[in-house]
C-alpha cells in the first residue's frame, strides 16, 4: 500500500493527532514508533514523504535516516524538540530535506508537507521522460541511475537531487538561493553545505575534480552545469 506520509515518532499522542489531522485533509498518513517498525513498514509499503523524529527511545533518527538514504529518495523532514544548529546541520548533511522544531502547528506542518509533496511529485514526473548523456556522464531519469564511463556510481540522496537539478538547468548559472529552495526545499542550509555537496559530486563525475568540465563555479553567484551536448 502507498501512503502520502509516514510519521516516525515515539510520542504516541502527538503522532496520533498529527496522523488524524493529515488524514482529515486527504494526506494519507500512518505512523510508527521505532526504527524497526519503520524498516518493516518499507518492506511492505511505500510513502512519498517521511516525518522523522531524532529521539526514538534509545534509538537515533539520524542513524535511521542514513539507513533509509541507501535505498529511499523520498523527502525526509526531521521533527524534533532539539534546536541546536549542530543538530540541524547534521540532519541536512545526512540526507534530510528540512528541520521542523517541536512543538509545531498542525496547520503549518500540513501546509509544508503538501508543498514538499507537490514539488517532489513534480520533480519525479518531470525527470521520468528521458535520459541525459554528455561525454563520460550519462543519467537515466526514469531509474535514477548515474553512469560514468559506463559504470554505475553511487550518489547520496542530496548529491543525486543536486546533480539532477543542475543537469535539468544546464548551461545556465544557477544562484545559490535558487539551489537552496529547489534542492533543499527551502531548508536551513548554508554555503558550506552546498560547497561540500558540489565537491563530492565533482570527485565522482569529473575526470579532474580540480579542473571540472561539467560543474563550474560562478564566483559570487552559484554554479553552472556546462555542456553543448543533449
């Protein structure tokens, strides 16, 4: 069975009320209370978005996020009473798409979830129609596979999203703010996080990462994916 949203949180009262509220507004939602329950859920079901708490009893939402990102590209929105910048940065750097502080407004959270779902589904729809090939790099948008010199490479979820966005907007300088909004879904994110992801991408797709042919820096503005091939 496919759901719009999966809540992973061990606070039963809050999770149940959030679940009921979302379902009342036609966002098909279910909740689980542990790491094992979440992994078991994805063994039988699907969800287009995950709301994930950091503290899951004696278990860590951070570690669960890392495990999910090995096979799952659905947006992950962290929900937590922890408010330090270190927690926020860690959440985003390991594959989270946003960080929402508790206590939260159900109406505001629902609006955010609907916005992220719309963008995620539009992205999935827009990238499913074709393939891209340029030099040593090729991408199958339908399967998500990225190949370099004919060999499939593994990208983390945010690296993959960033590469897809750059390729879809090839030969255009993309401002950093636009990348933050469309790749990190308006998350709290800084230049350092973006620069690190770009560096990792270059190391994986460029023949010479220090002299990139694809992902080039537009100093003071952002980045551009350069290619003359379709």
